[in-house]
C-alpha cells in the first residue's frame, strides 16, 4: 500500500475530437486539498500524501482508464503503489495514439501543489492524468479523456475538481487496510458515502464526498 492523496478528480469528458489548429502547451497544476477537516473519517494523520501525477495527451483511440472499465497493470501499480513506470510504458507503447506524457513529483502531505507542462495538438487534444491517494488500498483521483479543444479553439483555462476512485484491484476498506487482492478484478468505480455500502469504509456515511484535489490547465 502507498499513501493517500486527494486526487479524487475523476472528471471524465470523453468527447468527439474537434480539430483545433496547431499545437498548444498547457501548464498543468495539481492542487491537493485533503485534510482532517475536509475528510475527517479515518484521516491518516502523519502519513497522508499523493503519488506523483502521471499521464499524458492522446487521441480517442487510447483509453487510459474510465469508470466501469478494468484497470490495466499500469493503473493497478499506480493506484496500489504510486508507481508511474508501468503506466508510462503502456502509454509509450501506444505509439502515435499518444502525443506527450507527464510525470510529476510526489506530494508528501495531504495538501500541496505540483505542476508541469503538457503538449496537445489537433489530433491529440484529450488528456488523462491520475494520482494515488496514499496511503490506500487502490484509491486514486484523476481525469480521463478531458478535451482541451473547444470545437476549433484551445481552451484558455480549465479547472477540474477531483474525487476518489477505486481501481477495483484491492478490497481494502480503509486508508491503512492490509493488502486484500480483489479476485476477480472489479470495474473502476467512484467512492461515495454508500459505495462501498460498508460501515468500515473510510468514506462511509458522508452525505457528499467533497473534492480531494483540483487539476488546473492554463
């Protein structure tokens, strides 16, 4: 298990690719907002953190992750261990389907900020990025298929709230649960006050699970 980060930002905008002209470079900023005040239940004081944000820009042929889909080995390693390597290798193996990749540093607390540049173009205007909420069994936050092209114009800026997701590979119920392999593997799903509907869950009973982080693009 790794550390938990406020990366619950699973905002998914899978849209038909528009044709924006040329190439654009966005400054991507991940802002972690996870505290004992925002998410008090089972808050892992002293060990809360976020793994390095990882992902990239791609076309509509490639899907890094989506709710209802199954995690790849790269997604599993990211969500359970905070590892970037396998997921980056999976993206690079996509060849021309992926334009650019991004791998940022770990945030060693529940709050903090990290940023980096990411290139997009008219054929690769979709962005998918993820980060592990740590410590946790296999929980993460991120975006999938977020389109930075608005019809024929690059978006000047965009901010997305991030919420927690379960990668479907470990059945632990709390941030500090021991490893418990999910067999068979389950689909990726969002964590809420009733999902899982188990009183032991670290999110159980929240009327609304607040955002854990944001992603900004400028």
